[in-house]
C-alpha cells in the first residue's frame, strides 16, 4: 500500500496544453470560412428594419446592394444629413443614370445566362422616408432590374408570438 | 560540434497558440454570421404612359394607404396594423362568401399606396403583413392539398399549383408627395 501513496505525493501533474494550438486553429478556420468581409467603405448609416416574412439571398455573386441612409458623421459636413444613396463606394447624385451604370457594371461580372436571376438588395435605414426609396425603385424599373429584396432582420418577438 | 548531433533542434512551438489566438480574435471581431435576408419583391416593368384606369369591381380591391404620419387607412377606414394580416386573409379567402370581400382569391387585388413622407419602417411593416397574409394562405392551401406546409419540400409544380389558386397580386400606386424631407 505504501507503494501507491508514494506516487500521489509531490506536485500535481500538469495538464498537457500541447493540443491547444490545434483547437484554436480549428476555431480559427471555422471563423475564416464563415467570415464575410465588407467590401468598400460604408458611407451611410443603415439600420435595417425588422420583418418576419424573410427569404434568404442565396447566391452572393448574383446580388448587388444599394445602400440608403443618412451620411455617417465623417461625411455629414460635406454631404449634409439628408438621406443619400450609396452605390459601390460613392454617393449617387443622379439616381437614374448612376443606377443603370451600377447595374451594368455588376452584369459584367456575371455570366450572361444568369442575368435574369440578378437580385438587387436594398439596404435602407428604417427611418428614411419612402421618397428616396421610391426614387430608387423607379430608377430600377427604368433600368429593367425588377427583382429586388428589401433587406431586413428577423423580428424574433413577432415570430415567436406566431408559433 | 553541436551541428553534428543526430537530431535537429526542435523549433519552439509554444507561441503558436498565441499567434492563432490573435488571428482568431481578429476573425471573431470581423465576422458577421447572419446571411443577407429580406423580403423579395418583383417590381412591375416601367412604362412611360400612366396605366389606364381599368374599372375594377370594388369588392375585389383591398386598398391600403399609409400616410406621411404612418397612419393606416384600409378600405377607406382607419385601421390598426395588428389586425391587418387577419383582415387581408379574410378578404382574399372570403371563407363566408361575403358580398363585400373578394369573389375568388384569383380576383383579389391588394392595392398599396404610400406618401413620400411615409417612413420606410412603416411601409415595410405593412408590406410584411400583406405578404404574411399570402404566405399563411399558401400554407393552409398546401396543408389541404398535400398535407405539408408550404416550404421547399414541395416541388415547383406543386408550388405553382398553389400560386395559381391564390396568386399574389399586390399593386403599388405612385406615391403622393406629402411630407417628403426635401
């Protein structure tokens, strides 16, 4: 019996941390894969509204995004606080022409057979008025881009209330 | 000499975890997991001339107006957003066969009109409720016909069959220019 006691004595054995890097790397790769990098700078503030009847935008390459909102603090001295439209990384001044050009530029990156499936995602701030949104919609109709998606976040409260 | 030793000296991998942690934290911060979601809408094609004022049977039109103060007018009466969905459903399906609601779901037209001063939030809220009315009706129809809710489990043909029975007709009028910001 004295034999066993001897083993337990002295310092407690250390936990091996040799596999820690592997675990961290696994997490790292997970986040690297799911990360969507924001391309370009966002110049308008956008907090999208909440809704319940949402559909997922499947193919990222077939989606182009139009931002509508008030300029961020940095740009308010130049562009004021009125809601503005951001296309790519520029403010748009002449909606009809700019949106048509924006859509054409996006089409260049897409296979011609898939042009019919292109969706324009409108990410508009919840507090902008419909006037500017309507202007964007009209411009899109004129450019014959009819599939659009009003970006929104799921309204968890309402969704739970329904079930 | 030391170089002539049999085994090469090991590289210290102790800091590997720190480097990995650093990268991990960077990606954690920049990640936005939620994919883009939203309400998908199909716009009508653009035409220069205004649409001709076709005379519609009044019972088949469910007019919804959202004004610049985000107040709701449904069929010329003030209404509450909370029962808009129920009312729209009743209007489309008309289960009791009432005289003042849509004759058949295929004839039902929902007409949505807003001011330029309406907030986007209020507009989308109303749109969401109207869409929800159709989604729920499709769900019920799907349960009746195929015994499953309206989802991706259905084939395209089955979906089209349901949509033919209850077509989504939502016409948006040009907004009036009340209360715009500029």
